[in-house]
C-alpha cells in the first residue's frame, strides 16, 4: 500500500487534512468518503518530497513543530501489546494503530513501519529507521521480544517502564511548578519596583537636596543601574546563557556541568537519586526482557543523563567483559550509594539481579518524591520570607528619608 496525503472537508463542512493508506488514489478517496471526509485533493506522500513546482511549491511547516510525547509512545506500546497478545498479526495490528492514532507525525511513522514490516522486515529493524521516535532502549527490547517469541510480554514491560518514567517526571514538574511561579512573580514585582516606583520617589527626594541614608542611596543606585543600563544587563544575560550552553555541549563542559549538578546543595542529592533510579529501572527492564547485559549497559549509560555516572557504568561494562562483577566498579566510582552496590552484589550472587534492581528503583522513586515534596514545602515559606525582607528593605529605604524630611519641616 502507498501513503496518500489529502485535504478536504469533514461532515461539518470544516477544512481538514491528513494521511491515508490505500492501493491507489481512487481507493484513498473511497476510504475517505466512508470516514465522512470529502476530499478535494489527494496526492501520494513521498519521503522528502514537496508539493507543487516553482513559486507554487507548498511546504508543510506544521510537521517541524509536531512532536511525539513520551505519553504518546506509552499509549502506542500498550495498545500494540494488547493487539499482539490477542493473536492479531503484526501488519493488522499496525494498521489498527494507524487508524486510531491522532498524532499526525506518529501516524506517518507507523505507516512507514507497517510498510517495511509488510515487506518482510522485522519490527525492531523497521523502528530503528526512526531513532527520533524509537530510541535504543525501545528498539533493543522489541528486538529481544521478537527473538524470544514473547513480544507481547516485552511490550507490556516497556509500557510499565515508560509510564513509570512519565509518572516520575510529572511528579517532579508538579512539585517545582509552584515555587518557580512564585520566583518569577516575585522577580517581576521587585523589577517593577526598581523600574517604575523608586525612580519617581528619587525625584521627590532630589528636589529637597538633603543627604540620604545609606540604605536609600543603595536602592537608588540599583534603580539607576536597572533603568539606565537595562540593555547592557540584558545583553550580558543573553551572552552568558549562550556561552554556557555552548560550553556545556563540549565534552569538557558536559563533565563540568554534570559534576556540578551532583554537588549542588539539596538539588545534587535529587539529581543523583533520579539518575540512580533511572539506571536501576532501565537495567532491570532490559535484563528481564532478555537483552544481554553488555548491550543493556550500553543503552543505560545513554539514559541516566549524567556523564559522571555514565563513566562508572562504562567501568562496569569493562569488568563484565573481563568476567568480573558489575558491583565493584560502581562501588569504586563513589557515585552510587552503598545500599545500591550492596543490593547489586546480593543480586549477582543469588541470580536475582533484575529483582534487586527493581526494588532499588522503587525505593529511590519514593525517596525522590518525598525529597522533592519536602523541598517544595520549605521553598514556599522561604520565598515568602525573602519577598517580605525585600519589600521591608525598600519600605525602610523610603521611610527613613521621609522621617528626616518631616523633622526638618517641623
């Protein structure tokens, strides 16, 4: 089957467009009419092709802004697992997913995957052609499931893993949203005071020509810098952020950034907990799914998101390749808490490494959530107190000269 793009009108008379797979344009039009769509144009979709010629060429800019979220991928995996577990052939299962997927970008990817599978390519190999959608973790687990004949079980585990990562990320985002919002609002309020309020008060005091207290002088100096050199401050901020981002993209800069992220007060502990939890959860999921341990460690090092911890994982890979333990280099690196390496050692000795890793991941997920909740509960009063001190300082800097003026008048 070929893939056709179309534009037309739906049953309500509204303009619509999308993709449909069919043997010919005529068949595509027939399928669309059955779906309640009245096509005005139908054309075959080809990789890298643009529509039209010359100045009439049409480029779909929307596809550059479309994205496939982790939740979309988790839903897709769950549905595919259910279909495969029910005994539905792979091509028919992919066809069902194409029909019910609402994300246009994901639908196009699934159509291409189905075409390759229909041509005799394995599902893992077909997915590997789309690394921006299906990462190494996903593809290797699917490959292990196909080779072991337990693809539905592997997809179920992959769904559980993806959903657990989505849940953890959601909890972290929800926990830090309110403090960040407070910081933004507080910063905007202080900036407004120094930009609009204090300059007007300064003009009043300047007209009296009296000496000002030190705190008032400092406030007026900050206000002058903010109002007179805002463009320079903005330039320095933009250049600093740009330079930092460029530096972090270098190998040396990445190491510095990741090392700093692990050494930060409070937040360093959270970063380490998240990285270790991700390491344990991912490695356990890969090993249970039948992925060889060396391949699993290669995938895991790209998932943890920290080069310092990734270096420790590389040491573990070298140890295993030489027939040694995985726990020793992790313990020697000093990046993994003792309880983690101890549990891994027990798991290796008892042959229950996957189960031990899963228990560690569960414990660390709970610890991350509790730590973030505690931090959030502390940040709110701290930010409130800080804003109170800032406002009190500004008020004091304004009231002191006013009291001096009132005594002069009397």
